[in-house]
């Protein structure tokens, strides 16, 4: 077994996350490409914590990472995009230099081997911090105009500042977020922030940057509390999928799909999430039926609180 693979192999949740990303993005693409009046208009895709373009599957096997997953799905629509005179602006942001180098290599290889894809995308990998990139790019992003946008936010800790999400929401785009809320990380940092140790102040600052002003309290494992604070006030509907940590009996992170389109959230993505919860890791099936599973993936919205 190659070095490093064993360590990564107990990660069925990564594979599940990427499967859900693919399903949600496929829905998003189908909707926007099926809309009348979209001819000539660009679509925007941001992969804000992009990694290397490769990842590890449930058995330690190498699978496509987020940017390659997104690109492959776009390639399936290359002819349609071309016939509509549309392109997809993709920006993949990765802060770690060595990973970004791999991302550049992996994405270049894909674009080289798929000329039809290369023809319809305007792709740039960016090797910097996501917060810094957003803060420095708002003018350029604003200039794209009223584009549909799909934004994947997948840090491995509390590296995304709430102000960055607010800045994206303030763009003139029709944005859908696929946001990975770091439940375990938030609870850990909140614990450290509340403690008496030397790092508590630093952890408090980290928490405030991540959550906004709410830096103390409970409910850190409740993604709806985050969605309620960040997405709902901006008019977004959201639905969440709690991802269990297979080695502990608790949620590791919570995927939140947020969009201004209530039907997409409450009917389509909620269904995708509930179906996916039916078969969790390594084919373990759930005894619950789909309607019961839907209560595990509640959706939220500006007009109503929680949909059960
Ligand atoms: C969970 S991994 C991303 C996996 C990737 N989205 C995928 O599904 O294939 C998180 C990545 O974020 C990168 N990262 C950490 N802090 C960052 C920051 N401030 N800005 C951008 N990337 C960052 C890490 O180096 C790591 O590669």
C-alpha cells in the first residue's frame, strides 16, 4: 500500500461528501442549462478549498477530488454549453503551495485530455487563502454580472471567515452554496475558547471569525443555527446533511445546501440528501423509509423555520 494511503483509508465520509457534491452540482447544472434566456451568459463555479484535485475513497483508493468532479460533470454538458454560447468560469482556490501545485497538474491534465471541456471553461487555479482571494477579487467578481453561481466551501477547519460568505452573498449573482459546516471543529474550538488556557483568546477570535459575532453558547453541532445566522437572513433556504464520523459516534461535519430557490432546496436537494442517508458508509442500509429520513435532513427558510 503506498505511503499515506492507509492513514487516509478510513474516510468513507470523504467519498460520500464528493458523491453528494456531484449529485447537487448535477441538479444545479441541469436547472441553469435548462432555463430559457440563458444564452450567452456565463456560469460561475468557485471551489474555495480545492485540495489537489484528487482524493481518497472509502477503501483508500484514489478518486477525483472536488475540482475534477465538477469539471467532469461540466464536460457532460460541453456540447449544450457550446450551443448556448455559454462558458463556465471556474476558480479553484488552494492555500497550501504543494497541494496547489498538484491541483495545477491534475486539472491541466484533465483539460488537455478533454478538449471539448477546455473549450467551454475559463479555469484558473489560485494558490492563496480563500478569505484573502475573496477580499481581493470582489470587484472582478462583481463585474461578471448577474450570473448563476455554485460555490463549494470545503475547509478542513475553521478557515473560512463569515465575512467571506457575506461578501459572496453580496455579489449580484444567483448563488447556491454547498457549504461544509465544521461541527466537530467548532465544538472543539469553542471548548478551547471557553477554557482557561493560554490559547483561549486565539480560539475565541477564530470562532468569532468563523461564526460571526456568536462566539459563545451551545448548539455548535446544530447546522441550522449556523444557517439561521448566515444564510436565512440573506433570504436563502437551506437543507443540511449531518456526516457521521465513522470512528466516533458523533457528527463530524454538516453539509449545508443553501439557495434562494425554495423548490430546489426543499424538494430536490432534500430528496437527494434523504436518499443518500438511506445507504450510509460501505453499503450499510438504513431501516428508515424516505419520509422518516427526510426528518433527519430538515430544511430551513426565511418564511418558515424548520420543515420537518
Ligand atoms: C477538506 S480539504 C479540500 C478537499 C477538496 N475540496 C476535495 O473535496 O477534493 C481542505 C483544503 O483546504 C486547504 N486550505 C486550508 N486553509 C485554506 C485557506 N485558508 N484557503 C484555501 N485553502 C485552504 C487545505 O490545504 C486543504 O487542501
